[in-house]
C-alpha cells in the first residue's frame, strides 16, 4: 500500500513537468522591432515591411566576430490583401520565424492611412504576438517601408530610437502624439477620433538606408517626428502642425510639457515659459439639442528665459507674463478646435465627454456627430501660474542698460 501511495505521489509531481509545448529556440527566431504598412498603388493589397534586428551586427565583443561590419537591421517586405497573409508570405524571404514579442514601432504609410486604418487595427487586436503598447506613427511624404529601412545614428536599432524619440518629444515639446495601438483601438470603437503622430524623412533618402547615415557627424538623412493626423471615420484627411497640434494635446489633457514664446509687445524680444504641469477638464452641456463645451485648463510653469526688460522682482511683472501665457494657451486651443471642426474630425475628443456625461442625448447626437461637432459652441478658460523665475529675478540685460545709462 505504501508503494502505491509513493508511486501516485511521484506521478502527480511529474505530470506538470511537461515542458513548453509552444516554445521556440532563440536561434530559430527573427526578432521584429518595427513594422510598416503601405498601400500598394492601384491595388487592394498591403505591402508590409518588417525591421528585423541583426544580432551579430549589434554585438561588440571583438572586431573579428562574425557579423561585424554588417548593418544592424535587415528589412524584408511582402504583399497580400491582408496583413496576416503578408506576414505569412514573408516566410518565403526570412530564414527564421518572425517573432513580434519585442516590436516597438508600427508605421502606417500616408496613402494607406487615407484609405482607412480600421482593418489594420483589427489585425493588431486579434494577433496574440503584436504588442498593443507599440507606438504608432503615420508617414508624411514618404512610405512606411523607407522609414523601416533607415539607419539612424545613436540608436543602432532604429525602431527603438524612433519610438523613444516620439515619447520624449511629446513630453517636452507636445506638437506630436506618442499614441500606442491600444489607445488607438479604444478611440476607433469610441465616439471620437484617435490622435496619431506624424513622421517625416528629411535629407538624402538614397543615403538613409546605408551605414554611412550612422557614421557621419552630420547625417545625410534623419527622421523628424512632427504633427498630429486629422482623422475622420478612421481615415486620414489632413494634418495639424505647430501650435494647432499643441492645442489638441491641451484639449485632450495630454499636455506634459512644452516651451512657449511670449512676445514682448511690438519688439522681437520674448519671454519663454516652460510648462511643467497642466490639467484639462472638458465639461459638456446640451441646450435644445445643441452641445456646448467648457474647456478649463489649469497650468503651472517656470520662466525659462527672458529678453524683455521687465522687473521680475515685482508681482505686477509676473502677473503680466502669466496673462500673456494664458492668452496664448487659449488662442492655441481655439485654433486647434476650429481646424478640427472645419475638417469634421473630432480629434479633440468632445464626443467622448458627451457619451460619458449625457448617454441618452449621445444616442441621438451620434447619428450625425461629425456635422454636429463642426457646429458646436465652446468656451476656453485658462488658469496659468508661474511658480518661479529661475535662478534670478531681474534680467541682467536690464541691469546692463541701467549701468550704461
């Protein structure tokens, strides 16, 4: 009896030790860091590009190591009517199985985005391998395949560098959006439109895909993350740049930081305020079936630079700068909303606020929301506070003028 009990215990312990049935050896995988999706001209097919890391080229252990001198990434592409089909077709070119568990970046070609992005994100959501935390960008004036093929300085793996650049510049400059696939899917199924950043290739595109581009102190070509896409029913219709793009980030409560130049009267001088904290609340109301939105922004910042001869030790001078800052913030938000209304593109997210606060009314408004959004009234209120003026009060330029006088 004891032997039977011992045998049963041994079997019960061994049963879970079955190994990983779907395990893959590292030597059998091609690790995909970036993915590009283009529309094939005069066709209903997609062209899908995969940026694959060349592990041998990234290694740094000895100059004689195999792979030294090779490019850090390799790009393959394939075409099919579906993204999944293109992915499988790529197996004819790639010597290993594609692995998407470390993908950092998804780039959509401008032509493909104008046709619509909904089918693409249906694939991303259903795939068990593609990471929904990957940053998504839309190209401007180039193809996704060319972006996937560029060799960048500082970052040997371009997709990692581009995704990191997108996040950083959205946090410190705020004229683009670092949006991941999951956030875009949530916006597509919701009442508004997703905000997606743009990406451009500047310079000599023939040199962009060579190692020369990473070994030159002044690279022949470089990537610029710039602008926010105007989307309507999941299709790209235009772009917002500079201050209107920043206005969208304010309205969507995604402002994390930026620098604002505040002109000093009719002169060429400026005060520069660094935004360090910002919070936006949008409160909708409905009167006689027509929506109106109150946008309230509370922001804090520091004075980063001044070319004006203001006496910053006085409260009056600081209040004047705060008022200029608040007025410019209000102007940028208003310009962004007007541009979105003209395009009937609710990238500012007004529809989402109505759906949450007035669900019954939203059922009626949603039937013709783009047109209703374009005619909606709004009011912008700004609270701006400068917490300090840096390391000194009065500008040294004013002291120099006083000494000269």
